[in-house]
């Protein structure tokens, strides 16, 4: 994806941070890294908020920090219990250790799993990030599922050809 110069300026200090760069090491929704996912959520939210004349700076920054946790969330045996509900709070605590966040940015990170977590977002920008996050998750999952489906299809074709071939031996 090609990011705008303005967007890159807004998130420059976050992208240069070593802990944030570290998100590259974690798979997220199977086919992406957590950094790629966070960048998508941040950039799409920034574009939407800019179009709607909302606070595009806060969504760009908080969107990039909304999944700032450092464990493998795909591994159900090692991830914290209740990961789905607890990771927004973990991400907010991690983000607060690294950056000064305004109220809106904190709300965006903490409520991004709404309605899975019951507390309602306080700002329009928080709602936008919750919806963009779900859209990105769905897109990333569907790419993974499509890949798996193609593999299954290929496997079935090979099995069929193998069976057909064996019949004539
Ligand atoms: Fe999340
Ligand atoms: Fe997310």
C-alpha cells in the first residue's frame, strides 16, 4: 500500500519505535503480520476520518497502537485466557508506556473490540476504528481461507488423479 506523506508524518515517531517495529514478528489473522494489520487499520481509519472532517490524527496514531501486544495470539495454548477481551487493555498499557496519548486515543485502543467488550466507544473516531478493525480482520481471514480452500481443492484433484491413475495400472 502507498501511504500519503501526511500520514507518514503523523505516525513517524510510532513507526520508528523498536517495540512497534517488533510487531513484524507476530502473525496476525494467519496471513499477515501484526504490524501490517495495524497499519491497515490505522491508514483506512485515517482516510475515512479525513473525508468526514473528524480527528484523523488521533485515529492514525491510535489505530497503529490498537493491537500493541507481544505474544502469539494464534496459539490457543500459550496466549492469555480471554485474549479477545483482554488484549485492548494490554495494548493500552503498553502504548502508554511508550507514548503520550490523549483521551480519544486511549478510548480508541481500549474500546476497539466493542461490542465483544461491553463498554461503548465514547467518540465517533472510536466507532470508526472498531468497524475498520473488523473489516480488516475479515479481509485478512478471507485471504487465508481462500488460500486454504485452494489448497484443499488442489489436494482433492491430486487425490482424484491418483485414484484414476491407479485404476489403470
Ligand atoms: Fe485487537
Ligand atoms: Fe486489530
